[in-house]
């Protein structure tokens, strides 16, 4: 029932990311590169990449929830009930 709205909210969240952030996600999720190899691409340690990925996940979740809540006109409690 909410799949189209969720898909649109997630797409909006991804499009709000900076180019490097989208690329890091692509390298991990689509290309399947481990943090060590992504770190080599950017000249940073794998721990930095892991930190980036954790921050990106948090931002994507928060922005997706914000966009979903706005598009469906939900209260915070109603959004929690969808989870």
C-alpha cells in the first residue's frame, strides 16, 4: 500500500546526497567493494569509510522518514506505527 510513497521518499533522500556520498554507496552496494578498497579509492583508512557509511545510512533513514511523513501527511506517531 505504501510502497510507491516509500520508493519516492527514498529516491528523494538519495538524490539529496552529495556526489561522493552517492558514489561511496554505489561502490559498496552495487559494486560490492569492501571498505578497504573504497578507502583506497579516496585515500582514506577503512575505518573512515565505515564511519561514512554509518552516517550515510542514518541520513538516508532520517531523510526518507521525513519525506514519507510529509508526502503522506502523517504524525510522528503514525509514521512509527507503519514500521
